[in-house]
């Protein structure tokens, strides 16, 4: 299948490898590759917001001339290009070891969102970043996997907060030409068009491709002329509130996605569903087996043995339920092809606890996929309790929902300056062995002052980025000067800084510390040992309670009584996350348990020596060891939970965090704090790496599924 690559008009032959490099996100987790782009033209790199595709298109011939004649540049270039080529050509055994010869065992990974890089705004939050990190690690470990997702041409909303603190979505159209995406072509060289089978009215998709190292993602796009206007908008935006549009999205993703793999000739014997949005792909798999002569039950068994379903959502309202009438309307041509009738078909999605509610996608996926997991130990318990009625004969602890705790892609989330520091003390090739906890014991070899200086450098960098963003908003959008302050212009790098950034869903309780406003005022205004907070995050465009929480933070950030020590940074995304998780002193996390299935931003912070102050929920129940941060927990309680939790947070900050942070030796190094930073890195980096996670998926599920092909 030929695929056309974008074309960079002025790229000279000597540097033509930059084209392949720019078109594969491999560059995004290799600092030396990023440096190649930056060295071409620092200003253009900055202006492109670190997007090589955009930058290479815009550079003038002179920009390349310098590099082409610079022996130093060429040395770097040749090395990085050869490393990239070696990486891509690697054909050795993968992590599935014994199965590595099985090329028919390609795994198809389905997810409604992917968080990879800010030039590809195909994500809303944690689920997407988990998927993105998963793919990068599968590439590094050479897991034979292809991914399917959506191309959202309208991306996700760009966040703008108006002067009264209300979030207004500014929609940003994706610049398809300035992103590392390429068209997938058919045998005649046209952009491929695939019809979603058996669905009326007829719906078509076209396909784009993103390369994540060795793992391709095929992105479906319904914005093509052949579709009726309504169908064209199916993939316009992530997570629409319109239930019928949402059903169509999920049909396109699951059924259309399977058909696309078929049309591209990509054999896949295993399907992994990242959350239930693509669960209809299981129907396509069953239909395939029925077409080849199995009866429905045999086909179901075969699909069950070779499908993996990962659930991420302990919030009941987070599961899609489609009214039966709607299901009938779209699937009446479909179920006969499975060899079953109307009732048996709809029964597949019935939740025995609420049989009238409709077709529940999570129940459907749990019933049909034989390998199921939650994303942390605690979430496993929660999920087994939530779905126990699907297995009425089993005691709760025997409910077949296992867990694999989430992890983060270490090469992506380790800050390059930190990485350089670790390179000096950890020995060569440590990054290749980064899920080995013993590697991280070497952290003790790093002198305190070096780790501290690196951390301070990152903190200053963060605050500079924040100030620059405010300055630009002021000069470009002429915002009110008091609004400039809300964005963090008064932040001080010498002050103890706590960071909080998440989606602004109400259960994450971003505004928890505003509960006790008086105590907060005292904390931030302490003359000698003040504290400051940086907040960021988006509310879902339809989530007014979430927006109201954001507004409270915003109002606090411009309240003179809090003296500029609370900042709200607009438009949280991948890029700002890269500064924030590395640059604050403490990462704050206070959702209502057990709503946080896992959480991953705290892992990103820990990896860089930023300890967590977190409620006992999600990953922190496994990560906290008494020496690597702070934890608070309550027995389940009702109305006063927020008040009680906020009291505990204040007490920990006042009694433990502030004294420890400000206790420095004569040379200005807070040795006890650095000890804590070391304990943080050492105890979490290996265990919460995507490498440990992917190896666990491979050992628990992929290997088993492969044996069942
Ligand atoms: C990691 C990350 C998330 C997910 O964070 P959680 O802690 O899992 O909620 C969301 N947005 C961005 C930009 C991230 O980097």
C-alpha cells in the first residue's frame, strides 16, 4: 500500500533523512532527534511549537544551508538518522518471546483517543495518554501491534477562559498538513475510502496514518464528500453528548475500524480494546468467524479467547448505554449475519442490574472479551464489585476481571536535563533497562546539590514558560491586566510550589483547598515560608459543574488576598504538562475515592523527583511507601468529606511539607527534601513505567490469546 508523504520543498538531499524523522513520532521521545530540529533554527522551532512537520515546511533554503555545511551538525545528523534506521529495522524477538515467530498474531489496539503530541489533538485526558504511552512502549518492546482510532479534524477545544472565569471553548481546526499524518492510499493511488459494513444509511471513512516508532495508527475520518452531511460530522469531535451521533461514532470506530484493517490486508488475530468505545469491533470478529463456517457460539468462544478489554471507568455515568430502539434501528441488518435473533443480540449488552436501561457497551465488552482488566489493584476491586451481577454464580473475588496497573512511558516523561544527570551516574544503557528497580537505586550516587540544581532549573523554566504565556496573551489579545496576574505572572521560583492539573471533572475536586479560604490565605501569605499553587486543566465543553469549579479557581487566582500565589494556566495540554509535571515541588491529587481508577500524572511527576501529596486512591495505594511523599485517607463518609479532606491537606502542608522544604543547610541545599526526591524516584520509576505495564499485558493476556489463535 503506497502512502504519500508530505513534501518539504527546500530540504536538501544531504539532509533528506529529516523527512522520515519528522514523519515518525519516534523523534518525540528521543532528545537527540529533537535537538536536530532545534539546531536548524531555534526561533522557527519555538514558533512551530516544537512541531518538526510545520517547521520543515516553513524553513527557507538558507536555513538548511548552514546545517548542510556544518560538520558538527552533520555528525549529529548522521548518528541520529542511523539510530532511527536501526530502530525501525529491528526484527529481533519481541517481549512475547516464544511467540516471536508468529507473524499472524498481530494485535489490533482500539482506542477512541490517543495522547501523543500536541500537534495531534486527539485526546481529552488520561485515557488518551495511557493509549499513547502504551503504543510508544509497544514500539520500544517490538510488540507486533497496530492501532486504530479517530481523526478528529476539529480536535478538542482550545481552552479560553473569559474575564469572569467561565471557560469558553475556542475550537481549533487541525492543520492536517502541519502534523505528522499521512494519507493511506488505495491501489490506484487515491486516498482510500472504505464503507462501514451493514450499516444504514451507508457510511464511509477515509484513513490517515500516524507512525509511532514501529507501531502504526490508522485514523478514521468521516469528513469526506461521499458521506451525507450528517455523516461527515461523525468524527468531527471527541465525545459528543448527542447519543445517536455517539452510537454512530462507535459503530464507525469498531465496525469501520475492523473493516479498514481487513481492506488494508492487516491480519490481526487479537483485539485489545482500550475502554468500551470500540467494542462493536467484537461483533465484526464474530461475523468473520461465522462467515467462515462457525456457528455463533463457536465464534463467540473464539473471539472471547483472543480479545482483551481494559476498563478505565469506575464512574457509573461514564459508561455508554444506547437505547434499544436506537440499536434496533442501526443493527437490524446486522444481527442476522451473526446467526442470532433480535433478542439474543440485544441481550449481549444487557446489564442484569438494570435490564431496561439499554445496550451497555461495558457489559457487552465484559461479556464478549474473555480477558478483562482494570487499571490498578484498587480499581480491580471496584470493577469486580460494579459488575458482579454479570457473574451471579461467582463470589466477588472470583469475578474474572484482573488488573494491570497503569504506567507512563519513561523516555517521554523523563525531563531531558534529568535524563542527562542520570546518564552520568547510572552507567551506560540504563534507559534500556529502566523497568529494573535496581537501576534506580543508583540515584543515591547523585550528589544532593546536583539533583537540587537540576530541579531548580526545571522550576525556573516552568515559571518562565508561564510568564511568557501571560505576556503573550496580554500583548496579543489585549486582556485586562488583572487577568494577566491570574495566569501566574507573580509566581516566585523560590517559593514552595504545588501543582494540580487534570480534567476539571467534579470528582477530581480541583477546588478542594478553597474549602478553608482563611487557612489558605495564611498559608500563601506566610512571610518567610510561603506556598504557591499552579492549576491547569479543561472542563468538558458540556460539563457546567466542572466549569463552575474552574471559575472558583480562577477567581481565587485574581483575589488580591491570595497575593498572586494561585495561578490558573489556560489550555492544559501535552506541551504544558511537560513543564508542569517536572517543574513543581509537589504534585497534588485529591479526587473522591474510588473514582480515580489509576491516575498517571502523579507518576510522571515522581519519575522526575516530584513527590505526591495524594489521597489514597488509584495508583497511590500501590505507590506510597511512607517515605516517598504524603498520603491521606478517610473511612467512607458523607457530606463533610470535602471539609475533612481539605483539613488533612492543610495539616500535612503546614506540619510536614513546609518545614521540610524550607530546612536548608548553609549552602542552601535542603538535604532532607532531596532525600525525599530520591526516595520518590527510586520507589516509583520502574514500577510505574509503561514498560512494566506492557510486559504485564504481554504475560497475562497477549501470550494466552496467542496460544488460542
Ligand atoms: C498525563 C496527562 C493526563 C492524564 O492525567 P491523569 O493523572 O491520568 O488524569 C491528562 N492530560 C495531560 C496533558 C497529561 O499529560
